[in-house]
C-alpha cells in the first residue's frame, strides 16, 4: 500500500504538502522578510516576521481493493522545531527516513459502510526495532472493501487532537494485474493502452521511472505514447522510458478526494489553493481501484561501441566478483564537444546473492562511469563502476567493493 502512495505528488512546505522519496512528508517553514535599504531609491522596506505555526496533523491514505491490507500514514507538519536528519530511505521506516515527523501512539480507526470499526496497528509496535513510526496498518484486505461503499477515517492523537475524513470507493471491477507487461523498444514502438470504462471521478495513469514517476489524470479510456515521452515531473525533463529498466505502469480509477488533492497546487507561502477534505488536519483519505497494470521491459537499438551485453571474464581483488554481467545503452548522446553521453542499462550480480537492477552513468570517449542503482532509483546507489572500453573489453574497478573486473562483449 505504501508503494501506491509513493511519489504521487509534492506537497506542504511553508503550508504546502511535500512528498519526499517514497512517502508524503508534510513541511512548514517560517518565512522571514529581512529589512533592506535600497541606496538608489532610498526606500525602507521594513521587517515582517511571519508568526510561528503549531505543528499540525498530516494524513495520507488511499484505500485500494488490490492491496493486501490498508495503510494510513500519519505525521506532523514541519515547523522548524525538530532537527530533520538526512538519511537514506528505508521502506520499513518510510516517514522518518524521508524527513518526516511520525505521529506515534495515536488511535486510528476506519469505519466501513456497515458501521463496523477497524483499529489500525502501528508498525512501530510490531517491528520492535524503533522503526515504522506513524505507519498504521488495518486488517482489511482489498477483497473485503465494498466497491461503491462509504468509509470513514477517525484519528485521535495522544495530544488530544482529532482528525477525520470520508471517502467512497469507485464502483469498478478490479482487473487482473500483468496485462500491460511487455517489451518496449524505445526507438521504434508506440504503446497504446486501453481500459474499460468504470465509475470514479477520473482515471489516473502512472509510470515509474528512476527520476520519479510520470503521472497524469484523464477522462479518456485510452492512452498512447512513444519512447520520446518526457517526464514533466522530473528536474531535467528526462525521458519517461529508460533502456535497461523494468518500469511498472498502472491505470486506476480514483475518487474525488484523490483527484482534487493531486490536481490542485498551493501557494508556497500561504498554503492556499490545495483542496483538502481532512477535518482537523491536512492530506488525503481517498480511494483508487486499479484497472490494469504491468511491467514494461524497456530496450533500445544497440549500435554504438559501448552498447551491448558484457559478461564477466576475470576478476582480481580481495573480495569475490561483484557483477556477472552488464547491459548498456546510450540513453542520450553527447549534447556537444566536451560533454558526456548519458548511459543506462541493467546489471546482474554474481552468486551467492544474485540480483538485477538498473544502471545510470556517463561516457567520456572510451571511459565510462556507471552508477549501480538500488530499486531503480537514481538517488540510491549500490556502487559505482569506473572503467574503459578497449575493443570488446570493458575493464574497470568498483568504488566500494574494490577489485578489477574485465567484461567481454557477448551476444
């Protein structure tokens, strides 16, 4: 369920909602306008101090009939009173590791259409390792959710605060997953996706990428795109489809709470403009019903010398061999003299722990630097391989694991 919430929007800073990494973190900041004297105009602007605000409640929960259980994320807006540490994201501790302030010890209930109440259990009390604060799980399987039913969320914190919300799950058949799973050649293929009409406020289309998800709403029941599709939500407008990556895609129908919350924006200073239906707090208590999903295995033509499959030929070092093979693509050619080409691809590790994940890197002439990613995220690196292409051989070293590896081009 946490993966459903992941990266869907950026919210609350200075009163606006902000999602960091895998969860939605709420942030508030105090804005101070300093006095200045303009020598040219001799104008005294004065000093204005915005009063401090009390940290409020932020809720993020989306009921999902395809989820094993339902989850509510509960945290505080950031007022600057708490020192936030910069730590790697941890899926077992999604709020704290993403820079949020979890609200622990709260009473969190979901009431179903029949009036039956379910009490959430905080991960923190189950894991026993200090992680999972603010993550409340409910023993409600997706199959038990009533399509078209109205659900209520009730929250009571240890500080005596109360928050609540309502949502109605769209009336739609839950489709089987995997229908969109296929191989896509970014250089040639045009992918058309269609789905049956369903109840709900709008349809949401989401495609995962290493630079953040591509996300849009539509009222149509079909969507077509080519490999040139750009991600308007990424910092440098990168392409959505990256060769070597396996990218999840989801189409769902969503309720009005979900649609209004994520389609609206807010002023960076006042926080106004966001449509919020949480009483006593900020955030979302919404619902979505997946209609179709799958994983796209993205590839591209391999015509450049650096492109292709390279298998491990030899390794020297004090540790065991790290990678068994890499598959490389020129994701974007050099934009000019003295500028690197962008590389993407996929790696596979050697035994005993075999895993496969994405690669992002750069190429300067025959030299390459390859970041070996974790969970296909550009911000999370397992190691870096620096090497040189010599004919059909790729020779280099690992920054963390050490040792020198020689890879040979193979079919």
